[in-house]
C-alpha cells in the first residue's frame, strides 16, 4: 500500500499554496499582459487592414482623377485643334474672299481703263478721219453730222474688230 509521510503531505500543501500565490501574483498579471499584448496586436492588424483599405480607396480615387485629367486634357486638345482648324478655315476663306474682291476690282479697273482708252481712241480716230476727209475733199467738215458719221463708222469698225468678234471668227 501506499505510504505517505508527513513531508510528502506538507510538500503537497506547499505546492498547492505556492500555486495559488503564484496564480494570484504571477499568472494573472502575466496572462493580463499577454492578453493586452494580443489585443494590441489584433488592434494593430485591424488598423493596418483599415489603413490598407483607405490607401486602396485613395489609390482608386487618384487613378480615377488621373483618368479624368487625361480625358480632360484630350478634350482640351481636341477643342484647341477644332478651334485652330476653324480659325485657319476662316482665315483662308477671308483671304480667298479678299483675293476675289481684289481680282474683281482689278478687272473692273482694267475694263474701265480699256473703255476710256477705246473712247479716247475713237475720238482721236474720228478727228483723224474728219481731218483726212477734209484734206481729200478740200473743204472744212466740222459739222456735228460729220462727227456723228465718223463716230458711227468707228463704232461699226470697233464692233467688227472687237476681241469677241475675233474669238468667234467673224473677222
């Protein structure tokens, strides 16, 4: 059978008392420190996860802003090109219009100068015809009828030998 001595029982009692004392003094504070540490680690992990999710959201927002900025830049460039093209077309159209106006004015001026030169030529030719006829006939032909006949003759000759008649082959 088992033989228990007093020292064995005292040792058991001592161990039990020591266990309760250590439990009260050492195990509870150590367990509390370990629980606090585990809680801090858990809180840190949760905060890190929260920070990570916020950083991800910020990144998504910045990427969206960047895409929006790219789209806006593309739109600004497109509008600038359209404006530049429209301005270029307007300037070209204005230049063409100015050139056409200058050409029309030049044609009118040339036509007016041509008509003036032709009128002067007719008047001088009429005077020459009258002078030549006067010399041939030996008398003075200064009446208005003679001038009118000379002018009619010059008009008929100018119509017959005009550039239009020459182009049509009437000469």
